[in-house]
């Protein structure tokens, strides 16, 4: 299975384990992520969750061959992006965290990233737009000009740069992101769980209306892209391992 669940005390760890595809999300993975996070929300003895990849890669986003329909009723895209969670979730990032992978991290409450991490939103390089929340979440997490640069270029952020800008909570040594995320989760679990959940609910309520507007804007951008020749060219160029020849239409 490409998703493995592990419990350490009151912490549920969700492992993405499809390294041969750089942990790119397909339908099977989305269903597995959703089931794991359903468990986190529904089991009283679990207080905090961590989502992590393999030692070499967090997630390269959507599997362009097998990712159509990677959506669940309770979690939305990838089983996590639109989830109304009641318990804290930490992303533990090693290696590339690209496109939808960064959108998964942005859907979490906290991010721990090792110095091997590279965070980027390369969709525009393929004639696409970020459709899983980054169009509005990255502008909250980063200064507007930095967010814009990520969205319309191939620029990436190192873990240290992301930390300096306020996106990453903890920078880890290579191979230690999960261990440091467990320390952070244990720190959270020293607080009263009802207080933690009430705090997260209050924070979510403040952004709920903005999220509705953000999803509407994302859908409009998505409609433009789907109708474009550039999208088809970008995807074909990606699979053909060649530079795209943009038509600007």
C-alpha cells in the first residue's frame, strides 16, 4: 500500500510511500490519506497527526497519469486539502515538496522541514495553475511578492528561507524532520486537547469566508486553463521531456 499508518502514543503518523513515483498522488493514495485522517479525527485516543513522505522526497504533487479523481468526500483533493479537521496536523518534509505536495503542507497547521527540502509550485511551467489551495493559502503564509513569484515562476524555497519567511516552523538536519515533528507533536499534546481543538476551530472560522472566495477564484482560473492550448502543450511537453512551445492561447 502506498499509505502506511503508524501510531506512537497519541500521535498518528501518515507515511506517503510511493517513492518510485516521487510520492505523486494518485487515487489510491488520496483514498488512503483520507482514511488515515478520518481515523485521526474519529478516534478519541489520537490527539495529533503527522503526514510525511519517504527519506528522499515528501511529495511531487499530482500524478498526471493516475491522479484524476484524487478527491474524497470528506477530505477533498488528496483526501486532505478541504478537510474540516478538528485535531492538529503537522507536515514533516524531506526532499522535494512540489506543486500539490506543497499544497498538502499548506493544508497542515505546522511544517517541519529538513535542510534537504525544496518547496516550489511549478504548475505554471506546465501551463497549469495550482488548484489545491495554493492560490490563496500561499499568499497568507508568505509575503505577497514571494508568493506571487512561487506561483508564476519555477522558483523554489529552501527550508531555511521558508523558515525565515515564516512558512516553516522548524528546520531539521537531513533525515530528522519526522523526529523533530514528533517532538513538536508531543509539545502540542502537553496542552489540553479541548483547548487545542477549540483554538484551531476559532482560527478556521476566521478564514472560512476567505476560503470560499479563494476556491471560487481557483475554479475560474482552472476553467481558463482547461480551455487553453497552453495546458495541453505543457502536459505533452512534460511527458515528452522537452521544453514547451507556448502559444499564449
